[in-house]
C-alpha cells in the first residue's frame, strides 16, 4: 500500500528531531508498519525522500495542529476559505469536526477539574473534622493533666499536715 507524501512527512516529523518519538509508538498510533517507518527514515537521511514542507494529511494531524488550522480558518473570509482549504488538502467538514472535538476536549477537562475540586473539598472537610476531633482530645488530655497536678498538690498538702 502506498502512502502519500503528506503521510510520510507527518510520520517522519514525529520520529525525527525535535519530537524524537519511538518508531513503535508512532507505528501504533498511525497504523504504519515499523519497518516502513525505518525505511522512510533511512531514505530521508540519505536524501532520497524529498523534504518538502507540505502540510500533513488531516488524519495524522495533532490536536495542536488542528487547533491552529481552525483558528486560522476562523479569521478568513468565506471567499478565501475555499482556497485556504484546497492548499492544505482539507474539506470544510474537517474544520467543523475538529472544532467540535476541541470543544469536547475542553468540556471534558472542565468536568475533570470540577470532579477534582469536589474531591478536594470533601477531603478538606474530612481533614478539618479529624483536626477538630484531635483538638478536643488534646484539650481534654490537657485538662486531665491540670486536674491531676492539682490533685497531687492537694494530697501533698494534706500529707504534710
């Protein structure tokens, strides 16, 4: 199966500096065979595989890249949007889907933060309750010590008489 130039560049971008991800990890995430990736690396290092700076296939874009494209597209007029999409090999549906994916990611993070916040509040309540219990026990122990000292002082005075 032949892979497009954009796919090769996207995969190589992930395994070569500065990212330097492992070939196995990239292979599992992209579905490209490990040996194929190693061959691309060799060809890239020897100069056989051209290193043109084309945009990646939409399937292999990272969330950060998707976000940048969505933001760029939002600032473009409808008339120029078609050209923008053609230059990058995208469809308008990609932008809509990615926008929704990014919104879902944000919502998920917000829900996770709310959940963590509730758990922390619960933990704080439990700790405060335990602290109050221990403070009461400490005050009781201190009162008992004071009473014992007074008792000892009183019994000592009676023994002296």
